[in-house]
C-alpha cells in the first residue's frame, strides 16, 4: 500500500487503548515493568550490552528513550522515504546538530553545500568549528573534480558531506549521486563517509534521497510534516545501524520529541499528501504569474527551469514535483523588497515554510542574516530576494495579494525612473 493509505493506522492497534481509533497521547515519563528481570533485560538491550534475540521487541522504559507516540510516528515516517529507521527530535535543528555531532570527530572535515538554512550555517561555521572540525563549503556549481580537489587540499579525514537540496532560500540543486560517489572515494574499511541530506524543502513527498544513495535524510518536521505552523520538530532517517547511533546520542542529549509533539505530527501526517499537492499546485500557478510581473527580475522556482538549464537533469532525476517554495528577485534593493513584504495582506510576513498558510520573508536580513556577506552574494542571497512559501488558500486570492504588493513596487520603481 501507499504511505498515504497507512498514515491513519500503521503501527497502532485499537485494542491497546480501549478500542480508541486514534492513538492516545501517552503523557507519561516512565513505564512499569512486569518484573525486575524484564527491566534488567530492557536495559541490556538499550545499552547494547546483549544481542537482541530473534523477533525480540525492545520494551518501553522511560520517555527520554522511547514512548508509543514517538515510536508509532517514527514507523510511519519511515514509509515515505523507504528508510529502515527514524529518530524524531524536538526541532529540526536538534535532528541536524545531533547527526553532525554523532558522525563527526575532532580533526574531521565536513564538506557542506551552500546556501543552507541560516541556523544550520551558524552551527556549522561557529559551533562545530569550536570542536576541532574543519568545515569547507561548496555550491551547486561545484563539479565532482572540484569537490575532490577541496577535500585533498584540506588534508583532514573526510567525515561527512552535508547537503541541503533544494537549498533554502534559492532552490539550488545539489546532485546527491555525485556526492555519494565522492564519499565512496574516501571510504575505508574502518571509516565510512556519511552523506546527509536536508530534504525539508521537498519531503517527504517529492524526493527520497536514500534512493539516490544518501545515508541520512533530515527534516525540519516543523515544515510540511507538521504543516500547520503550530509545532516545532525534526526527524532523521536512515539505516537501522546509523539511526541506532543517532538514537543513542539523542537519549543522552535528551532532545527527543515529547508525546504531544508525536501526537500532533501523527495527526498532520494523515493530510500530508493532500496538503503538499495543493501547495504545489498553487505554487505552480503563482510562480508563473509572478514571472510575468514587471517588478520582478527573476523567479527561483523549479517549475520554471527548462531543458537547457544546467540543473535540469538533476531536477528530473531527484524530484517528482517543483515543490511549493518560490523565491523572487524583486527589481531594486532591500527597500523595494521591504515595500513588497510590508504591502502583503493575506500572505503573512513570517519565517518558516511548508505550512497551510502562505508566508513571506527576507532571507538576507532574517533567516540568513548571520551568513558571511561575501558567501551570501556568491550564492544569490541578496537584499532584493524574498522567499515565499505557498499555502493552501485559494490560489487566485494568493495571487491577488502578491500582485497588489508587486504593483506597489512597480509604482515606486516607475517614480524613480521618472525622477532620473
Ligand atoms: C531547510 C531547513 N532545515 C532545517 C531547519 C531547522 O528546523 P527547526 O526550525 O524545526 O529547528 C529549517 C528551519 O527553517 C529549514 O528551513
């Protein structure tokens, strides 16, 4: 069956809870053991002190390790990505930072793509480096040979290739298969180079990085998975072996999602596909309209890239939809971008994305404010760029709102031209 058919029931049995059709919120910190022997056995398994016997199930111990809402949610999330296992966190940032911390050691090299979400950028550039990890960036234009050159020039052991594709906020694409080839080049018997992909912009519906060779897939579940701007959460998916390590790290850092978050996300997953499909349809309509407006210099939307575009082949291979994120280079500078943002009425001026309501923000001064200024310009995070996340409102209403805001910019540019 398809994942959308299983989101209402997978992994939960009504007889566990008085016949309740929905999984209740297991608001409990700890779980009662049937015997001291059972408690001892669960701890042996939790710490990996003994091997699991055939078909033996890990029992519930304490909600920092496991909780039914978390486990059922994790099982449901694996279905979309075809992953063996999943770990859910209390934020996308905790999923990302825990993965980086678990798989990197002092002295390792992290090769990461740019642009990435501003919070990820800050952690990589300013926090990971404090722990003796060398970080080197590349972008969508970097070739395979140039990646190898960057790694060889560093001299450190390559620990991980971390990519965000499509990138926030420019929709740039990174070739996952190319990154896995590069990672394999540096694999040894003792050390595997991990390829981790932040799939927040496309997932879990429109792209499945594991199928392209990625080891780890990361999500800010705050975005499409949660989808209603009312919960912060994150997820990390991959093989049983790798996710067991991530979960062990999570147990001791204690940044797992709580039962309420688990329950909210399960509720959201039931409508994930219909929400995302409507958002993509609306985005397709709106992006094409925006593209024709005279106040717009360029639209960063995957549905507009054609066969001659250097990233067309990656787009076709990795994605089944152009998604619902549209960034716009407004003609002008920050002032014109702000005029556009301040003029919006239906579309809310707020960061975040992937929610039922349409949102707009200014990456240069908001989500990506902390990014090095030269790197910002290198990858197109400029003062004229605004980012839109298209929601499920009526598409004509969204467009009418965007058009009246763009018209105001056009009027302003027109006045400027007349003054000249
Ligand atoms: C692409 C991407 N990854 C990760 C994050 C971080 O997620 P969270 O805010 O849930 O911690 C964000 C947040 O905006 C994001 O856009």
